[in-house]
C-alpha cells in the first residue's frame, strides 16, 4: 500500500518543475525529492492565488465603462479612457502642487 502512495506523490511531483529534483546541496536527483513536495505545492498554490487576484483585477478593468478622477475622494471629472483620467489627475496635481490634495484615478463599472 505504501508503494502505491509513493508512486502517486512521485507522479504529482513531476508537475512541480525541476526544483523538486534539486537537493539543497545543488545535486540533481533522478527521482523527485518527496520532502520538497509540500513546500513546492504551497509555493505554487500561493502563486496561483496571486495570479487569480491579478486576473480578477484585469477583468474589472476591462469591464469598466469609464474612469473617474478623484480629488480627496470626491469625483472631480469622468473620462472614457484611463489615460485621459490619468492626464487630468496629473494636470490637477501640478496645478495644486504644495497643497495636501490626493488625486487618484478609479474605474467606474457598468
């Protein structure tokens, strides 16, 4: 029974990349180093979670109907493109240099 589970872990380990075959001293093993499997799975799970968050952010940006330029949290202008809103925010930053205004650009969703 133990051999069955070892084969399963080895089979899964092959999908974790070359790192699962490299020992701490730099030597390369012919078989996966089972001790590294939990660490590498956790690392890939964290990377996947980060990529999913990034993807969700990109989807929201693509769904945005317009962009707002905010001054201290209040809408000061609305634009069809992010670039236009960013240009206005930068222009307002320059006009109000030395004051404590916070300008930011945020998407407006459908």
